[in-house]
C-alpha cells in the first residue's frame, strides 16, 4: 500500500512552489491507491503509481528521473514523453489547411518536411505552462497561445488533472478561441507500460491484452502516416481489437503498417459508439489494457471520437527506465515495443477532410463552444 508521507510532502511542495517560475518543478498529487507527479513544462505527467495485484505500487508511465532530461530529449530525439500535444495533435498534411477561405501554413516538422506533427517545431509540449491552482488531489495549468507556430488566432487552454478513489486519473483540457477561427485538437501523450518493467514479459507491451470494443474502423494512411481519405474496416485484419487479444499476437503482420519499413501499430481507430449512445458520450469504456505481469488493468473513457494507438515501434533502447521501474536484474532501457501511447483525440488531419464531417469537432470560433478533451483512466487489478 502507499505510504502517505511522500504524498503529503508533495502537496506541501505544491503550496511552497505555487508561485514558482521553474517549469521543471515537480508537483505530486494523490488519492486513495494512486499518486501522480507533473511539471509545468508541457503540462506533463512524469510519474503515475497504482497498486499491482500484490498491493505493491508500480510506476506505469515512462519518463525521466531528472526533469532537465525532458528538455534534452526535445532538443534531440523529441519523444513527446508525457505532455499535452497541440495546438493540433497528430499530423497535418503538407502543414497546410484552409478555414473560411483563409489558408494557413504551419511548420512541417515531420518526415523530412512533408507534414506537421503535434503542433509544429515548438508545440504545447515545449511550452512553459502556468500553474493556476492546486490542492492535494488536483492541479490546473494554463497556456496562452498567441498564434504559436503560425496557427490562426489566439487561444487559452486550461488543463486540469484530478486523482480520485477508484483509483482514477481524470484529464480535462478546455481551449477557448479568443479571436479568429482556428483548428484545435489536443491530446495527452503518455507512454504506458502497465507491466512496469517488473520482469521479462513486463519489459514490453507485447503481452498486454488490448480491447477496443467500438473500434471497428480505422483511418487509412500513406507510408508517412498521413490520411489518404478512405476509412477501412478492421474486421479480419491485424487491426481488429474489437475482442480482447494480446498486442503481440498479430503484430508481425503489421509490416509497413506504421510507416515505411516499420512493423507495429501506429493507427487512428475510429470510435463508433453503440446505437443508443452518442458520438461524444464518455460513459463507456472505449479501451481496456491490462498486463499479465502486474495484473494492472486500465479502462479509458473519453468524449473523443478516435484513438491513436502507437506501440513504440521505433524505440531503440536509448531511453533509460526510471529508478522507480528498475527491479532486481531487470530492464534498464526501454526497448522496441516497451510502451504504448494512447491518444484520445478527433480524427487525424480532419481539418483537411471536410468529407468526414469533422469540422464541428475540430474548428472553433469566438462564438462556438470551447474545445473540450475529456479523458478518464480507471485502474483495477486482474488475477491473470
């Protein structure tokens, strides 16, 4: 079970540093059976502990022990470990889009300048967010985006992270346009490993069981992972997780599926909720992930209509696991398939595909409703 001493100390740290200008200052919040640590740089999750089947707390997200390493990583490999990505998550074809007759060009920072990824050269992940409010179980950051990276207009975003008994982590991202029509699509970019590197099988996510009951379709892409327009069915393919299966079962069939010469998953799954639900209903678990090594299970609830799932296909052993994830004779580095990213978002590059009918979910104005990304992560344990 958790010791409450460091958790209380973490809350005291929040109070003491409430006016801190240090974007790498760590803030820890907690609730029964769960605690999490954040930094203002990227409004980033750095640690998240939940209990395994034996009652031992395990850190189930990737990150760095030294917060300065996030900056070093962004200046080199740019892994996007744990932050909010935006103003527009995922990819934009040719870094170009047109809204109400005005064409915008944003930095093409991906695939040798062919498209924009996660908001451009300096996205929300590399911005110093402002700590707005905090208590023992919740923390809020804000960011004023004044046409960063050439996106039209200014917007202000609030990110509130809350822990509660369950145990549960809830993320609420609310963005308000201040002047011009603009695309907004944010996402949390957390690298998960529910096996927490406790043993050999726990060092990858290949033995994790994944279930996405409403993901019967996916967005087809080219060899640099930009949508081509068609929507495909997952039935009968390696992409079919509408029934639970281990991630590693069919991954060998995913050759060139995550980009040229890449084997693994990096796909946008469309969430088709049941007939009597609603497109943005958040009362259903849209994804379940569990580890046989720890027994930790995670259920994801969201108001978004797509899940981008990436199985760390390009991870090459250059990132060290944190001290909290180093077990006796265990893994020291994150290898290929050592993690999984689950981005709750709208349809990738929907701003360039009006035929999909995504405009109302991706383009916002001064008199529209705010852009809201709600995601809830419920944790539990399974026997095997």
